[in-house]
C-alpha cells in the first residue's frame, strides 16, 4: 500500500477528539478515585454508571475506529532525512501509545465492573506511562515544528 500524503479529515478529527477526552480524564480523575475508594471500602458496589467509565468506553471505541482507519488508509511516511534513532523512537512511541489507549480503558473497565484492585493498579500505571509518552509525542511535534521546521505538525491540522 502506498502511504498517503497526509491524514484524512476523519483521522485528524479522531486524533484531536481522543486527545481532548484523555485530557479531560486526566483533569477530572479525582471523581473516579473517590468512587473507587468507596468501592474498596465496601461503601459502594462496583460497576454502575460513572462519567469517567463512560468516557473511557468512548475513548476505547474511538481508538479502535482510528486503528481501523489507519489500517485501511495508512499513515504518511516519516519526514525524509530524519535521524534513525529519532524515527525509531517516534514509531515505537506511537505503537506503544496505541496499545495503551486500548489497554487503559479495558483495565479501567475491568476494575470498575469487578471491584478488583489488580486491574485498577495496572490502569493507573499504564496511564502514567501514557502521560510520559504523550509528553514525548508533544515534545517531538514541537521539535519538528520549531527546530526542524519541516511542517510535520501540519499533517494533524490539515487533511490531504
């Protein structure tokens, strides 16, 4: 399959919607922590409706959709003339992020519906790893935009 020149409107929209939802999950995580503590103390039953869990399900569905689109349409090649180490880091950062964006909601839902601590611990650890990888992703995009000035960031701003 030939690599497209850029991302589609739908791929770009999904990228930014998922990013916004993850940011909201991070900013408003205290509510689910309070609910989880109540479950652990036996003051509440596991499962049931919680906005954090609902948003997690939405993120999971959107990530799966994004992966299907990426598989069908492809993704643009890395910019030419890149550094092999930086290219390796970029590729694996994306792969691990995609895996985490599936595993984090699955582990969270598993913990929330069963009340079991192990998936909750995995959920928290994977989320911290995702935060680090997202930071690396943003730093890489900024490096391309303002140091290399290769227009890489435009690929997630304008469809081609």
